[in-house]
């Protein structure tokens, strides 16, 4: 199987994005993998620190290895939004394909210092490193009852992005250009600041990453991919689809106690969401 770096280079050249789809249990994974298999798309399975602790880092790695072998698909595993070098080291040694150090809330120089340390360790183990400049904030585990406002000072500056990439040696860069984690009460994230993204892309040659892809207007996503976004993270949309269908099935089948009988529909809901995203990202038949 070709490497994740190969697929990032392919995505950048051919103007598509690889979807990262986060999970916290096997049922969600089944839906995600079914979508990738149907559309022959490369995918990244993501676990936040909390998700990886719940699933188990070694268990997640073993699962991905089995799925790659069974499907023949380019399936990769990323540690999402890790805040400490120590936890990233655990993931690297466990066998993750990619790690994301989120030092966005640190002063830039401190972010650079730790990111450089992460990149040096990751390269020894052939692991891809995602860095981050600019703040996304918010809590991906809930919806926002009032419209969420983006602070301009939290957006990534092209100068900071250029300096960070030059000093750290990371492989891909997450940038804050108007999206956020979660979905507000309107059901959509604010529009992507496409001019800001263009400025960053002109100064940074690396593949760029868009976090907070759930709810983002499709036309913005398409234009962002054209400007250099090569990876888009989806979590909230999956959680919403899974939990809504699960609640419905439990309500309908109040006396059913066999999990696989009421989990089939939530799995199907996840598959539908992921297929929709893969088509939007342009990664169909890119495996």
C-alpha cells in the first residue's frame, strides 16, 4: 500500500481532499469503512485524545491494520488534537500513521518548539505530522444554541504559518480560516475566509488541513480544496447521524436487547454521511 505522504501529494496535485472521519466505537467505523469501500476512496480514521483513550490506542492500531488487509484500501489512523508530547509519543510507539499536535493555544514560539520535537520523533518512525497555527476553539461534542462568532484574531496569519512551517518540519498544516468544531443553531459553520486561505497557500507549500468541516457550506468546501486544502476533518456530522438514528431505533424497539439488531440503522446513517462527504471532497476512486 502506498504511504499517507503519497496520498497527500496526490491530493494536492489533483485538487481533492482526503476525509478524516473520527470515531469512538466499532459501529461508527463499520459505517465509515463501508462508505470508503463503496466509493474506493482513501480515508483517515481519527481519534481525539478522549476517543483514543476510550477505544485504546493499540486496539485502534490493530483494527486499522486488519481493515487495510481485509479491504485493500488505503486506510490511515491519526491522533487528532493531541496537546502533549508525551501522549503523542505513546501514539507513535503504538503504531499510529499520523499525529496532530495542537499547540494553537500556546505562544507561537512554544508551539514551534514542541512541534519541532514531535516532528523529529515522528520522522524516526515514519509517522506523518500535522501541525496547527491559529485557533479553532469550541467543543465538538455539542451544538451551539446561539450563533457562534469567529474572532478575527484567532484566524491563522500567513506570516505565522510560513514561520511555523519553516522552523518545525511538519508535513501538513491545519489552518483556522473561519470554521470551528461543532455546529451552531443555524446548522452550519460560518463561511470560509477564502482570501485568507489563498494568502496562506501562497506562502506555505505544504498540504493544508481544514478542521470543523461539519456543517460548512459545500461551495466553500469546493473552493477551499481548489486553494490547497488536502484534508478535511469530520466528526460532529457523524455523531449527529449516529446518535439521532440510534435514539430513533431504541424508541421504536423498546423491548429489543440485542445490540446488533438496533445498531444496523445507525451504522447505515454514518455510511450515508461519509459517502456524501467523500463525493464532496472529490476523493471517489482515488484509492
